[in-house]
C-alpha cells in the first residue's frame, strides 16, 4: 500500500498540511508508505487502485463527512487501460 496525500501551502485555506499530517503519521507507524505531494499544487484527484484490476475515483474526500454528510460520489471502474492510466498518474505524483 502506498499513498500520496495533499500538502498545501501554509497560506492556503484548506489546511491539508495540518489535517493530513496526523493521518500520514498514523499510517506510517503501521508500515504504510505515505508521501506528501508538492505544496505548489492542490492534489484534488481522489482515487485508489485495487489489485491492479479496478480504479475507484470520485469527488469524495476520504473523510466521514464525505461518506455520510455530503453529496459526493465515486465510481469503481474495471479495465486494463484505465488501471494503466491511473497507475501512470499515481507514479508521477508519487515520484514528484
């Protein structure tokens, strides 16, 4: 399991650097590889690649509010091409 999470600039209103630090530290203690993106861009895409067979992509954040309070939506898509495309996107974000 590998993750890339948002780290906005200190002046940005989202406070993702603060919010995501607690989660990243917890996951790192569990042995999960977590990296922050570059702070000059908002990491707004939310997706997960499952078993190299499926991509879940959507508007939701991975928070309680997004799952239970807001009108966010996600799709689970199967297919070699979509998995390949998203793997490429993830690797670019992960290695940046």
